[in-house]
């Protein structure tokens, strides 16, 4: 028996050709990085050179007196002493120069000057400092200890009061000097009462008749004035300060030698005789 052989033909695999676009892309990517890095490297070198030149120029300028202080501008001062503020600036800028001065430290020192509430400090290069002041505003003339002082709305003691200060002709008595929350609260109430009284008395054209207001007792405020060469007090109550002062003055005018006080008991009025007559 004869055996027939089977013949198996094996087709050769076709070679897959890469598209021309892919080949071109690879060629570009293979050579693109070195081409792009060269300009970037040049840019970095140029920037570093500029920084170095700038540093050298700054060092030379700082050492040559370029930033030495030559002008001080101060704005917003009315009661605060501008000459004291300028002196602080010049002393603190000193040898450091305008560029190297610690502005925050300078600001803190200026804010310790009387009447200065806050300060904004800025450089005006190359050789100037500009200071803008927000002042504390006095609202009362207060007897504290043996002296009279100007006080602002926050109860801060600003400066000694000058004699004959026409802005605050009425002196506030009864200020609590204790350092406590209670004292601070009561002093704040005293300032509010004082300002309200002044406003009403000016409306009645009586503010100049009053020498002082005694607010030792917040429940029993008293206006202190002179009549016939004698001191008298008028107990005002808690409201209607203008009308009560007017009524009290009318009741006691010319009788200061006999009576020492006027007291209001609701709608009624009582004159208090002096214990000892001169």
C-alpha cells in the first residue's frame, strides 16, 4: 500500500509597515527636547545675571547714602505734636536708611505719642517716610487726682488740660481711678452723661454758667456753679438736664449766701439752706 503525503503551505507573514506620519513624529520627538532646552537654559542664565546685577546695584546704592532719609511727611495731626512724631522717625530711621527701616516698629513707637490713636507708615523711595495719623478726640476735661486731664470716648487719658480751654468749660468730677472692669464701665457712663448734659445746656445757653458737674454718684448727678460768690449745687436727676438746670438757677439766683443746693424731688423742688453762713 502506498501512502500519500499531504503538503501544507505556510504563507509568509506580511511585514506591517509603519505609517509615514508615525515615523516622522518619532523622528521629531527624538530630536525636539535638545532643541527646546537650549533657549530655556539661555533664559535662566539671563535671569540669574539680572538678579546678580540688581543685587550689586542695590548694595552699592545702600552703601552710598542713596536711601538716607531726607524728607518726613506727616498728615492728619491736629492736637498730636508733629515735631515729636518727626523726631521719632528721624531717630529710628537713622543709619538704617529708608529701605531697611522696620516700618512696623516705627508705627508702634509713633502710636505712643499723645493723641495718636493709630498710625500708617510708608516709604517714599528713595529717601522719604510718609506718616498718616488717626487722632484720639478728647470729649471731656476730667479731674483726676490733683490735676485736670483731657479724656477721649474710650476713657483714655490723653494729656493735661490747658487752663481756659473753651472747648470743655465744664469740669467732670467723680472719675474712678481704680483699674477694674466696674470702674471702666462707670467711667464710660459718666462720659455719656457729661456729653448729654453739655449738649442740653448749650441748647439752653447755660453751659458757661456751670463750673463743674459732679458725677461721683451716677444716680444723683450735680451741676456745680457760683451765685453771689458762693458755690452751689443743683441735683439734676437722670434726664431733662437743660430744663432742670434752668429752673434751679432761677430758683436760687441771688440767694447763694443763704442756700447751698437745689434738689428736685420728682416735679417738686427743694432749696437746701447752708449749715454755716459766711
